[in-house]
């Protein structure tokens, strides 16, 4: 499977930024790139980036149908503007009140709209010791049970303490957590679970992107460093090396 590199712009960007980023970004060969701008810039990103680059959303409302939900955006709308991926359960959404049940509903809504959900799971700094870390991640992964059989999805292991902090796990620790996640995916989904991309996110930059390959990750979810198109392209190249 091609490695997947997701640029999570979070709440950054603007009309001029999207155009400049798209002009500067040279998509590396043989990897799947997904760019996730804020909602207002999804359509512009789709128009300005090459078709080989997929567009993704950073969140979605947890119910499928349209309706009286002021301020929300449905999965159908995201698919309609050209999204192919949706990030679900990012820790910055979980601290704002999103629950595992919300994540389960979002996963189902995204899959029903024909897009690929990317479920984020990771332990907080307080739960950084191996046993509770494993527990927190496994609890979050249970939301995947809401997905119908054999629909494509991805998992991003994002330890909360590594996001935006400049800290990353060691390659050994990441490899170990990757194995725990893989075992759970196979336990839930059978052989199909071995085909699911497991990504890592948290303080990945060009200078440390080789960690992804060393730890056997299937790609990365990149926040801050993805705002620089040239650095993000370099991360895709470095992180794609086994
Ligand atoms: P970061 O964010 O790369 O800025 O640490 C990663 C993420 O939150 O997805």
C-alpha cells in the first residue's frame, strides 16, 4: 500500500495561503498526499491542487442527514466539495468535548458518504506509562466497531503529549505501539485489519521524519510543519523511506 501523508493545517490559512501553498508544493511520487485545510478553503484547495493530491476535512458533524444543525457541516457536504478523507477524533476536538461515541458516529457518517475516515487515537501526558497508554489507545480504537465490514479507513496514533510539543516517541516505543494497534485492528476486522494504514502524528518535521520509516509506520499526520509546502514535501519523501 502507498504510504499516506496528511497535512493537517488546523485553523491556519487563507485564500492567498492556499494558492501559494499549492504553487509551491511538488507532490512526491509513490505516496498518497492528503491536504486538510479549514472548511472554508476546501473547495479552493481541491481546485488548486493536482488531482493526485487528495483533500480531507479536519472534522465532520456526527449525524449523516442534513437538518437543523446550526454551524455544522455534514459528511455529504464534504464529499460534495471533493473531500476524500476526514480526520476523526483529533485530540484538539476531544478536549473540546468530542466523545468516543461521537467519533463512532462520525466514522459511520464518513464511510456512508464514501470517504475514508482517519481515526486519531493517543494517550495524554498523564497516561504516558506503557500500560495506561495502551488502554487509552485501545479504548479510542473501539469506535472503529461502528464501521461496516471492509470499508477503508486509516488510524493515526497521535500521543497528545507529542502534538506541537517538539517531543516524539522513540522508534522502539512507536514500533511497539504500532504493533498493539495492528493487533487490535486484526482482532476487530480480521485479515482486513492488516491492510489498514497506521500513521503517526506529533511533532513530525523534515529533520525527524525518518522516524516514521524506522518505526514501521504507514505514513504521517503532520500539523505545524505541513504549513510549509516545501518542508511537507520533504517529510513525504523522508518518511516514505523504509
Ligand atoms: P504537530 O500536530 O505536527 O503540529 O505536532 C500534529 C497533529 O496534531 O495532527
